[in-house]
């Protein structure tokens, strides 16, 4: 009789002793730590503006409705991104979906802004990666209790 392996087999395994040679586990780790680093780095750069001038990425339709400056808004965005990255680090089953939702908001803003469709498309790819992390975390996140 042939045996088959499915994703649920992994759920019964202790994630701390998961086979590090498993492609699924490796993919989970790449996505997990990538989605910790990326939001934290982008969030920190909202304060330093080393990578880019983040203010130019806010659609005027959004900026016109703010009760404060675009710069202040971008600093708030930076804090949210740092918190989202840390949430992925600690609770990837929740944080992955927070990051995916955040990326959908960014995509919406970029579509309103026009001229940044390439970045919106890239962020859609990142959103898919965050959703994949959320799914993989069901099998590999050490927190087996309710999230």
C-alpha cells in the first residue's frame, strides 16, 4: 500500500523540530523572515528617507483629506509598518494577514495616484506572498492555540 503525505501531516509535527530540509518549511522561513524585515525596514525609512522620498507616494485624493501634513502621515505609516513587521515575527498567522491587508491599502493608494502601476503590481505580488505565509503558518507556526 502506498503512503501519501499531505500538508496536514506537518500540522501534527512539532514546528521547532520540523525537517529543515523540507521545501515547504524552507519556503515558510523565507516568507516569515522576509515579511518581518521588509515592513520594518520600510517603516524605519519613513523617518530617515534614505531609500526614497516616501511623501511622493501618497495620492493627492488621500492627502487632501488628512487633518495633518503628509510627512506626519508617513511617520504614522512607518509606525504601523514596524508594528506589522513585529506582529509577523511574533504571530505570523495573524501578522501575515495584517500585512496583506496593508498592502491592499497601498495598492489602492497607488492606483489613485496613477503613474505607479508597476509598483502597485509589485505590491500585489508581495500581497500574494503574505497570503501564502498566512497559509503556511497554519502548519509551521509554533503557536498551535487559537490566534
